[in-house]
């Protein structure tokens, strides 16, 4: 039942019609996805790992559907498939049987166990179940790593970062060795093309990189001669183990910089690996910061190829400023992406008039204010938002363009403005996994997409239909 804030004629939860605005009592079209989805995406980026959801079958099906429609790849996610009895008496039996089946059918190198709302609500003791299982099998079989992911207290972003942290806590062994040319990269929830570009950048700086997670092959592989039950690729357990020997960790995402328990902070505190907290490298300024951190980690100047890319990006800004300058944007999605996009849009002269995320983010307003030029007094900043709130704000503030996932399409259609698809999920277009948006090269691609979307909209709105703009 919807109760609409600001709607003059609304229904209460009991179905009575009332007059005047009422506070929203229900989320309407959530601007977030469920927490274990983020964990499953991380587990898909670890070599030989099978994600395993402890809970009902539907959770795994929903997550698989979303990931398959975005990445267009087979995605297997196991489930302990709760019945009614398990929901009352606990899912220990199903868990043990499910793990047995997974080992038998997939022979995984690792099983990544994420909880669902149901198992969290009934209070299943996951660590106890894992220990009981491992004791019973005398430690034989693949390791199991657990991440707690109740979706009613988090979002897919939270699940993503939590899974990275739990993997590092479980496998990054203490060591006195430091490998000076080794760096850890902890990316935010980026596209496969972004992850590949990060690896390419590390190679240009002659750094050995461990990127966790790395689903650039597992969720965007080539065609196979024969079927693989678990997609090839991903970060190996040995690489995760060696993360404690790296000279530095580059942790991407503003929200992680303010989280004292982020994976990078943990590695610094517990394993002595210096952590550079960085924003999502979109736009010139945030990319400059990223490349400066790479230069420090490698003790090398920026390679010429990157300097050239920066020059071309500056030139593109100059060429197209008359088409983008003064426009207004609504941005929604994962919080770190929204901050990165707000910084980028502000840099190219587009005012981010709405910045919305479905997550509850510590210091959300401060994070945005630190990146949006000219302050945020006129910016509608929404956290814990749903698409209904976003739509209400957009109807009032009338942006020229929306940046976000496919979930923004109904609003873009209603307002007759373009939607530049970025983030997760993108399931009404092909190629989400190949969209590059990080670094100078990625920003250039994104900039062209934004500028061309505005041009196309102007062309479509024109009675004359100019072909020369
Ligand atoms: S019940 Fe919870 S974990 Fe399962 S799909 Fe729904 S939100 Fe996700």
C-alpha cells in the first residue's frame, strides 16, 4: 500500500481515503538492491568461488536474475533453500546438505556464504554452522567465508564492501615481508571494463596489482569451447593472502574513507599496509588524485600515454562546454558512484540539482559538499531514498538529464529527458559490463555520452530537427 507524501488525496494502510499530505510509510520502488547481491558480486570476483546464500530459494533467484540481465553471463548462486520448518527451527541441516551438494557438483576453491533476511531474522549462527561443518569434515574441503548481509539494514553497496572486508580478514595473513612494487586495489562496484582499465593502469606504472574483487573475466568472459561450472578468472586466494605484503592499498570510494572498519583501514591497522582512501576516479580532479596515488605507490611519474589521455579529455571539455554548461542533472545510485558523478558533472559545468542514494550513508551531505563546486545549498540531497522521492524532487526541480541505472527510465520517460545509464543494474541496454568510466579515458567516454544525450534531446525537441549542432 502506498501512502504518498505531498499527495493531496491519499490512501492509508487501512485503505481509507484521506485529504492532505501524509508521511510516506512504505518504500516505493526502492533505490537500492539487496545486501547479499553485493556480496555475491564480490564472490564472483574470486577465483573458483561459488556464492552461497543461506536462506530461501527466491533470494538467490532474484540476485541471479539481476546479475545475468546486467552482465549477460551465466551466474550460479547456491542456496540452502529454506522450507517453512527451517524458518522456524533454523537452517543448519539445509546448510550442511547444501554445502555438501555444492562441493560435489562444483568442486569450488572457496564457498562465499552470505546470509539473507530470513536467516538473519531467525538468528541462525552462521559461524557456528560453518565450524560444525568443518569440524565434522576434519577441515577437508574448500574454505568457507561468511559475510553477514541482512538486507533490511543495508544495500547492495554495503554487502559489496562487507564481503571484500571479510575476505581480507579471512585470508590476508600477517607477514613481515613487503613487496615494494605491489599494490592492492579495492575498487567500488565498477564495470568489468573499469576493472580491466585499472589493471592496465597498474601495468603502465609497472606495479603488480591485486584487485579485489576482479570479476572482469568471470562476469564478462569469451565464448567457451566447453562449459565451466565456475567461470574462469578472478582474484586467487594466494593473491588475497599476499595482500598483507603490499606496499599500499588504494581503496576507492568516499564512503570507505569515512568507514573506520573498511577493508583498507583494516589492512592498515592489522597488517601495516598503508591505505590511500580515494574517490571514484571519474572526472579530471578525482582521476588526478588517483594517478597521484599511483605515482606515489610506484615512485614513477605519470606515463606519457596517460598524460596524452588527460590532454584529450581537457580538449573535449573545451569543445563541448557550450552544449553542457548550465544544464542541470539528477544523479542516483550507489553512494560512491553518486559522489564521483556529482564531482564530474560539477566539473563540466552541469549542476547536480538532485543527488540520491538508497543507502543510509554516514556524512552523506558532507561527502557531496566536498566534491560539488559552489556548495550544495540548491542541491536536493537524498539518502535512504526511493524512486518515488526521487521523482517528486525531479518533477519540482526539472533536471535536463538523469544519470543512473535502468531504474531511472520511467522517470526519464515521464519528464521527457535523457537517461545516461551508469551503475547497477542496467538491464534495458546491451554492454553495461563494457562501459568504461574511470580514469581520463573512461571519463572521456562518459563525457561524450552525456554531451551526446543532451544534444540528441535538443535535436528531438526541435521542430526544425537541426542536423548540424
Ligand atoms: S528477502 Fe532479503 S535477502 Fe532475500 S531477496 Fe528479499 S531483500 Fe534480498
